[in-house]
């Protein structure tokens, strides 16, 4: 059955892929995005409303004007270092504005919410792979802001029946397999796009942040998960909420860890280009290994990641990156 979904942050990296998928599956989409980091031309379907998710009057006009069957929330600030330097910005955008959105949903009777959470809620892992019951001990304001919202969601469900799914992404990467969309952050801080910019000659070199970690090659290990697979998980979460089943929190990762050096080697193979590497000091707050135990998403949501090979993730990101001017 076709539904109407409000995608907050639908002009951003993951949100824009979600909008395209929802439209492909026959759903109507409205995007709310302030375009502070998103791109108007990344909204391939539906209607774009340019505005701030913390603007209650705007939300009242939007949610009061038509019926929405769910809200998906991708609009957040996501840089760990910035969150340490400017915590208020993170609590304002990621927590306070999200609360305004949730209050507006309650006021207008929208009862299903899918939230973009993060592996950063776990902090420095006590065990790897990390399952959802691992202690939540975020080590920076970014991670705390996401965990605060997850806790708010549990309270709002208990008190008001607002049903939600929180999806804890590990390292979102890759690009639309059809080549229409990709990652465009400014500044870019994520490893795969930086490596590919170096491959494309748009960046002189890539710096490896730390070569003395307790891992097989001394560099950090991450669980890279394809953006298209993330979006499929969101759709399954929505369908679960619409079917009346309980929500909850789910990890989204492939369960495979790759080191920074392995990512660079894969990028060399995929692109056939030379990639200059510098070795630098550790970046503050980076755990040595973050790998997901995503069994819950597989078993409960029925999630089956299709693009779980790092080659595929890098190849799709490269198709996007190399097509850019
Ligand atoms: N790295 C480098 N050089 C770079 C950039 C990154 O060596 O120029 C390394 C990092 O140290 C890390 C790995 O590559 O070991 C991946 O770094 P990213 O910045 O791409 O991703 P993170 O693992 O730091 O961050 C991701 C999300 C964040 C989120 C975090 C924790 O992008 O939004 O996971 O959930 F906060």
C-alpha cells in the first residue's frame, strides 16, 4: 500500500538515497531539509520543503496540512571533532530540534518514526563484534546526542505510544548503484571518499590516522556498510512499524572489519590509480575496532545486505566520485 513519508534530511547523503528508494517502491515523499549540508539536486523525487526541523510553526503547517504515515529522520550534524569543540551545536541540532519534531508528531498524530542512530552510542567497545545490548557509553557529544534521542524515544513510546526504530549505523559508505547519487560532504572527513578524491587527483594524498593500533596492520578497523543496504533496512523498519510490530534498536553493519590500509589497497585495485599515503598520528576518540553484530536486524527485520563486499562499496563510490567535475 502506498504511504506518505516525511523524510527529514532527505537532501543529505543517506536521506537522498532513501527518498529515491521510497519513490521506487511507490510511496509518496515529502522532504524537509534546511540545505545546510544537503543538496537540492539530490532530491530525486517528491516535494522539497526548505526549512529547519526545529521550527515548530513550520512543522505544524507541514504535519497539519496533510497526512503522513511516518517520519524518517536523517538530519543531524555528524562530525565527532566538531561535536567536541562545539557541543551546544550538537545538543541544539541533534537533540533539541529532534524533540521539537517529535512533539509536533505527537500533536498531529503521526505515530511511526525511524531514527538514524550510530555505533558511536557504544563508545570504546568492551567486546567486538558489538551487539545492541552492549553498554551505551558514548565518548563524545555527537554520540551522546544520538543516545539521548534514543532514550527520549523509549520514554515517548511508553508514555504516548509513539512507535520508533533506531538504526545504529556503523560506517555508511558507497553510493547509489545506478550512479545518480553519492556522498558530498563539505568538508569531507570520511575515509572512503577522501581516498577516492586522492585517486581522482583532487587531493594530494590521504593521511592514515594512526599506525600503532593493536590490530593486524596497526590501523583502525571499521565495518563499512553500503548506503543502499542501509536504506533497505529503513524500509523494512517502516514496514514493521506499519504492521504494528514493536520497534527498537538495530545495528546495521556487515560484520566484516577492514583496516584503513585494506581500504586504501582496495581503492587502488578498484580505481587502478596510484594513491599517495601519509602516515599521521591517531585521531582523538577513534576506537581500534568497530564491527557490528547485526544478527538482530537480520532475524527481526529480515535484513539481507546485498552489497557487502568492500570492492562493491568502493566501486560504487568511485563511479560517483570519478563522474564529478
Ligand atoms: N581515517 C583516516 N584518515 C582519514 C579519515 C579517516 O585514517 O583521512 C580513519 C579513521 O581514523 C577511522 C577510519 O578511517 O579509523 C574511518 O574513519 P571515518 O571518519 O570515515 O569514520 P568513523 O569511523 O570515524 O566515523 C563513522 C561515522 C561517524 C560516526 C562514527 C562512529 O562516519 O559519523 O562512525 O559511529 F560518528
